[in-house]
């Protein structure tokens, strides 16, 4: 394989096209809002395909990720989990920040935020 071929493969892996619907989503990296790092976090939690997200609880995955990594996760990770679960359950793709207000309403107190 030439160096050019290797470089092209790396770009393809990094720039996976995003799925327009849950039924078209075959790899974690095809989920809207998910890049290589988030896909790795999901795999660390045992989520290996987008279909594994159906019926999951974003808060439980968020807490499990904190336990698995031993680190506090940014609340935007919870927004992203909410977004990908919603998408896999049939919602239109939305940016993760579209879930921030909902996250604050549902989980703000657990995250130490003042009541909304």
C-alpha cells in the first residue's frame, strides 16, 4: 500500500459520513455528534453498534463512563448520549447542544446545577 493510500484511509476513518436515519446507521462513527473519541467511550461501555443504544438510559451510560474512566465527564457528554439515543429511537438528527436544556431540566440537580 502506498503512503497516499494509507493517508486516504486515515481520512476516511476520521471523516465517516453521518447517517441520515437510524436504519442507515451501521457504525458508531456514523451517528450524528459522534467522532472517534466518543465512539471509543461507547465501546468502553460495551456499546459496539448503534443498535445497542436503543432503549438505553443516557444518565446511566454517563455515570458508567465516569466510573469506567475514573474521571468526571463534561455535561456535554450527557447531551451527546441523549442525542444519539434519541436518534436511534427514531428522532431526526440534532446537534448535541439541542439537548442541553432538556439535560438541565432532567439531570441538573444531579450535576450540581441550580434548579431550572
